[in-house]
């Protein structure tokens, strides 16, 4: 998608603080952090939302969670705990139409979130 900000980030057209990258996903710090640790993990290919996942794109979700697991250990919040969130659609709070996962850690995360 030519105008998708996350596609531009994945293609290195927009600079950001990348903390992990492999052939399928990219992770970067959130510009408006809601916790001491807050980053996003995105597929490098454009997938609009959870609603548009299919058999061909399910493997990217596995790659997302592999990246989350690696980063949780590297950044040393795996033992204390963390939250992984994806929003879907307007009512779900999805503000960018590119599948992305928020990872939050570093404090006690209250429930319900909002």
C-alpha cells in the first residue's frame, strides 16, 4: 500500500527506532508509549487487520510472536510479565490499517484497559 505509514516504516522509507527485524516482521518503539516498555511489531507485508488474515498470511502471526518472545527475553521483561494487544476495526481502536501488535511492559498493567 503506497500510503500506509507502517509499510513505509517496514521499507525503511520513514526512520524509526527499530529494535528487531527479520525477513517477515519489524519491531520498533511506539512514539506515544503507554508503559515504560512499549513497542510495535508489524508484518513487513501489508495485511489490513486480523479480519483479513488467511491461510497464506497466518505464518506471519507466528513470526510476530516469535519476535515478541525474543524481545521479551532480550529486554528482560519476560519473567515479570507483559501484554500483547492488537486492535481490529474502528470500534476496536485500530488507528492504522496495517496489522500491528502493541507490546507493553515495565509496570503493572491494569484490567480492563479502557
